C-alpha cells in the first residue's frame, strides 16, 4: 500500500511541505537531508494543487483585501505594473516565485483566499456549496504576517501593525475549509487533493524573528523522522537560491552596477529610504526593472523571483519521488 510522503525543506526561516505518494523504497532513499545544488532539471511529480502559506514573499492578493489593505504600499503603483499594469497585491513589479513554480508544475497560480469572498474567521462553506476554487489549491499567504499570533507578540511588547492574519490564522482558515469539505466520506474522496498537493509554507518567520535556528531545526527534523518513519523529509536552504542569483547576476542579465541598488525607491547610495519607500507619493520605479534584483528594498523584482524559482525547480527539492 502506498504511503504518503511529506517533503520538507527550509526557506530562509520558513519551509515548504509537499504531500504526495511514494513507496517504502523511495522513503528509505530520502530520509537524510541533502544539500540544495543546481542540476539538470529533474522529472517532476504531478501535483493536483498548491496550498501556499506565508507573507509578502508569496501573497498574491490577500493583504490588500483586508481592512488595512488600502494603506499597504503594495496596493499602489508601481507595484504589479509588469503583470497587469496595476497593483495585484503582489509586493513586486510582477510575478512571485509561487507564480513561476505553479506554472512549471502545470498548475494555475492558487487564488488568494480572501478573493473567494468567504466569511472569516470561521470560513465554512454553506451546505452544498461547491469548492471549485479549491480544485488547484488556495493561497493563504498574507503580506506582513507573523508566525506567532499577534496577541502573543503584543504580550511581549511587539506590535504587528500590518495584519492580524498570522500563520496560525492562515492554518485555521485552511483547516476550517477542509473540515467543511470533508463532512462526508464522499466529499473527502471528491475533494481529497491533499495527498497529491504541494504545501508551501514560507516565508513567515522573518517578521517576528530574523535569526535562523538551524541546529534546533535539524534536531526537530530528526525527531520527526523518528516519529514518522513513513515520511520522507528533505531539507534545503532557500538562501542558497538568492545567493546563486547574486553570484551569477551578470550571466542572468542583471546590470552589474545595479545589483545592490533598489529599483523603486529614493535616496542614498542604494536608492532606498525608510521614509520614502516604493508605493509612496513621489517615489518612482527605475526605467528597466529587469536590470535590478531588488525591487523596493525588501522584496525582489519579477525577474529575480523567476531566476530563484527556476533554480529551485531544477534542484532536488521538486524531484519526483513517486
């Protein structure tokens, strides 16, 4: 009987999870973490959908639909200009890694959860209401979100001014939806795309802590391997992908003099100021964002995200282990 495989890898201070089918032989060959290095493109598994959790690195339109959304810089020009000519909620001039990863896997980009127009914080579907939008997954990521609930941060004197939709809130959204879809065995069979779905979690932690806990993470992964012997866990460092882009910037078509400069910003040697950030009045984008890696001082350009996504897709992380 086929066993479910869970593929887990670190992305900065976050991780991706893939749920798919594998047999025991495959599991035994994948139990140890391997370094992430570029290599010829592997055979890709067929995923049924993508469920994305995270923050502005992967938010495709949730945060701008929240009450505080209109105040977000990402809700204003010149964000999104390369994609549709106006802001989409993506904190870049165009597409994000999730867009390119979905495209490479033959899937549409998962829709922003809040675009579905369902009530929160108890997002249950009405009886008999179809979940067509869930056929290929959903994007739950919210720009500015934290890993810990904002109430926990507030107790420690830390204010999260952008959104209350922490990772735990995003997980609640997902669980409530799936539990509602799975009220009957028939519904479970119809909508059980989880076992063939890619779960991408990250980046989330950078907004409430910025130091990697790599040793603790490795210990935790090893403990998971012991507790779940039927699960294949793969670890990889997302930082290597960004480092690869920086190292190979000229070959990838980025302007050498612009590698560390911000495309959309103003002030100083790097065209960046916290007082005049992209999306604010009087702040404009460079004439050719494709020459730049950094979009606004926090997020990257579409071309940089595409380069990183290509690097990840060609790595062992998305290698088919079925």
